[in-house]
């Protein structure tokens, strides 16, 4: 393990003093109590700090990026080299410092007001993951600035999903920044977010993780676009405009949520009689088959990505189905059967409530 950074070790907490201290002899005064250090260990990086609230706050951002990488991009957890994020309020120090030391990433973040501290924790998470990916391949951290911004933005969106819609709405009334400034990391977090979303429009679902890893190791976006015969200066504003125009609603309607739930809860597998549509209990006896296991894992990733947009009427039904998916591999068949019944009950109640609401709205309209 590398030696603890000087920055953190140099911090000494002052001993608390009463407003009117009682007289005490020098012999009775003991040594100052050393500062307490809290730490947490999410998968991307170890978090260290002198205040538990700061450590928990930073950990939430690292965990959010971890969820995004696994469930949205399908990326495997970073292997090899480690990373450490220290939360330390050092007067005169920059808001965030990042460097590679002894084959590991070290990021020091200053705490502060909620919003800027959140932005810094998101950036720290992005730098920790990208740095680990680079160092594990024997490459010094060299990710382009826009990509680090984009990962930080996706981290914030995991924590505050409405940000994605806000940034798309803001983009609809503002011109695209110059591609050169954006690629160099000189534009806003929201525009880097849009640039990454535009890049993903060029990729298949299976390419996103590999491209993200390439970008973390320093591959240039210009190289990727050139390989696809795209001119960055024309591709960027045109793709951005299309992305803004196709902005999905923040929350789906009742019909869309119901239809999407029916789709995601139906499985198409060949279980010996050709491809056929199956409901959950049909596939439980076949869950050791690779195709079934992978299909259910894909559904769980899709559910975690889409549940935030579902209509509140169907939210409980989506959650119930998600619990069945989470338990699919390891639970006993009897437990899975009970969970499926819970899901069907929640879906039936949601459908009944939808019918009541639609009837009431129709009556009001009449």
C-alpha cells in the first residue's frame, strides 16, 4: 500500500474548549486527541475523510457511477490498480486534485456547499474510474476532458434523474458550443453530457462499454469519429439537434407504463419447442440455462434504467417485478412463485386504478 498522503496526515483537529474553561494545572492537561478518520469502500475507490457525512456523501457519488457503468453501459468492475478519494478541507488547496502515485489514483476533494461539493464528488468518481482503467493497462491517466465531464454528468443524473431532462430542455434553446472547445473540456458539464449521449447514438448496445474503456485510456473522440467517416464539426451540431428533438418525457403516461411493463415481463425463449412467449414461472425450471440467465440479467439492467420514468400508478408493479428479477438466480422456487404472485397483484391493482382514473377523466371531459 502507498504511504498515506501528506495532505490528510497533516490535518489535526483542534480540541474542543469550553467558553469559560476551569483552571487546570499543566500536569493535568492531557495530549490533544488525534482526529478520527472515517472510510468507506465502494468498488471504484476507497473514500477517506474526517467527517462521516462527507465520506458518505462522496461514497454515494462513487456508487452512482458504479451503477451507471454496470447497468447502463454493461461495463465490468475496474480491476487491477486501486484508487483513493480523500475529503480534506485544506486552506488554499484547489477544489480537487488528482494524480497517479505508486500505481494508484489519488484524488483529494474539498468539501463545501452542497451543489459544488456534489459536482466535485462526481468529478472525483469519474477520475478515479478512468484512472484505474488506464493504470490497469499500464497507461498513465490520459482521458480527454470532455469524457471526464460526461462521466461526472452521468453520475449526477443517476442521483438526480431530472437533470437529464433539464439539460435537454436548456439545449433546445441554446446553440451548440464549438466542437473544439467541447472536446477539450472547456465547455459545460451539460454539453459534455450531450456529447457523450450523441456518441452513444453511434454505438450498438454492446459497444458502449468497450468505447468508454478506450476513452478512459486516452483514445481521442476524433479518432473514433474519423473511423466512422464523421466530420466532428458537422456531426456534433446535427446529432445534438436530433437528440434534443427526440427528448423522451420525464414520466411516461399510464398506457405507456402499462405496455412497457407487459413487454418487459414477457420472455421469448426456445425451451425445447421453438421460440415462444413465456411468463416468469415458466422459465424458473430452466434458470440454469445460459440463455435464460443472460436474458433475465438483461431485463434487470433494463428495468433499473427505465423504472425512474414510469408512471406513478404503475411504479409499485415495476418494483415488484424488479424484486422477482433480482431474486431469480438464487431464491427457492417457492419464494419466486410468491414474488410473482405479488407482482401480478400489484399489476392488477395498477390496471384497475388506471381504469378508474381514465373513466373519471372521461366523465369530466363529457
